[in-house]
C-alpha cells in the first residue's frame, strides 16, 4: 500500500508568481483534500475533490484552484502569490463517506518572498 | 462556520495521564476526529467519535458529548514518543475543521 506523496518538498517563490503543488493519493482512496497550515496553527481546509469535481471549499479566494485526475492524484494551483501564502500545504486522501479519517502527505513548504 | 477551542500546551511526565479538552461551535456536525502531528511531520489520524461516549484505542481514548459540544482525548501511560501536537477536528458534510492544536511535552 502506497501512502500519500507530495512534491516538491520545499519551494521558494516571489510575490506575484504562480505555483503548482502535486499530490498522489493513497492507493484505493477516491477523495483528496488540501489544507494550508501556518506555523503553530491547525490545518485550514482549502477544498476537497471527489470524482474530479470540487466537492467543497473553505474560506480561500479563487486564486486557489485545484484539479483531481482520473487516477485520483491532484494539483493545487495558487496564482498571484502573496507573502501570507507562505505556509505548509498538506494534501490528504480518504474514502468518500469515511473522510473523518484522512491520510496526510508530508506537505510542501512554500515560502513567498 | 466552525470554532474549536483546545488548550495550547500541556506538560506531563512519563507514565502520567493527560486529558486534552476540545469545545466546538459549528453549523453542521457529523463527528469529532483527533489527529497527532510530530514536529516536521504529517498529521496522523487517532480516533473519531460520531456518537456520545468513550472510544478506546490502546493507550488513547476519545470522548464525545454532543449535547455539550465537548470532547476530549485521553493519553494514558505517557511515553516520550507522545510528545507532539494534538488537534481536534469537527467533521461536517464535506470537510474537517481543525482546532489550533495542543502541544504535549512529555518529560522524563
């Protein structure tokens, strides 16, 4: 059984740039959620994808967008980066209906300068 | 929206028992999950309560009272490896909303 993987591990971008983060779900999982975690805080829900459709969204602006592919892997895209976007971005996969139990990847540490 | 409160820090000695309380206010509630996150690591699932009562999983137990909008995570026989951040998270129809986390430090 393959766990959740994310790439890249670390990333440094300049304000105004765009970034794409990638996630591979755990084998057999059909739902993927993305979270932003600032230092010393809990993960904040960005959005969830199920069957390649956005299934729900947190309080994040439209410049945060995503995709889910037929193999359940996923991308998070952030446009027009701001300094406050600096955070750990976590991807989590789960099974629809039991998504109280999510399996998290190691995260991508994004720094915006 | 959702609002969760949990203590920011708890310190205890090896072998002790620690209880982490979580109170929540939410517009939709399916259940309460608990996650553990070691420094620099990914959150890992510990337990889930959808109904009132106590769920026991080894040294960890979790409790929920829906009428009081309250739950707790009980860590027994504390070990050094239990030093980590612990998050409660409310499950609504499509997402988990996490608290700010409780940092547990275990001392020898």
